[in-house]
């Protein structure tokens, strides 16, 4: 649930940055929010065995990390904001959390079935 909330926060922050509602002084906040959200999506994708998604969001985390700044022009960062916004939107549908059963069923041989 926390990952989903962070995805939505990142979508809002990236949308504000892409539409230039966020001042350049808030660029550090944008970088922190997007980097943390991307790292959470990396963990979520890794657990779901979707390694391509994991690699893509790891690249987003590296580009938006607030520690080692990647120098691009404002125009490139604007395009990057839109691409990352689309990636977070698609990840909401593509990377859904699989519910785990509270107690494994011993009466059915199919794994993942619900208990009686």
C-alpha cells in the first residue's frame, strides 16, 4: 500500500514539475520523491520477478538521485519528467501486489488456492 501511495505522490510531483508549476528551488524535493518511489517500485518489481521493470525503475532512481546529480539541460529533464510520469502510471496497472494467503491450504494441491 505504501508503494502505491508513493507512486501517486510521484505522479503528482512529476506532473507539477512537467507543467512547470514547481519552482526550480523545489527540484531537490522532486528528485528525492521520485528517487525513493522508484526504489520502492524496484523492490516491488523484483519481488514479482519482473526484472525489466526493476531495471527501468533503477535507471529512473539513478537519474533522479539527489546525492550524485546528473547534469542535463532543462529541456531534457522536461522530457524525462514526462517519460517517468508515464512509467509510474503504467506501473500502477502492471505491478499489482499479489495477495498472500493467511494460512496455506493443505486440502488442495493447487498452490495459491484459498482455504476452505
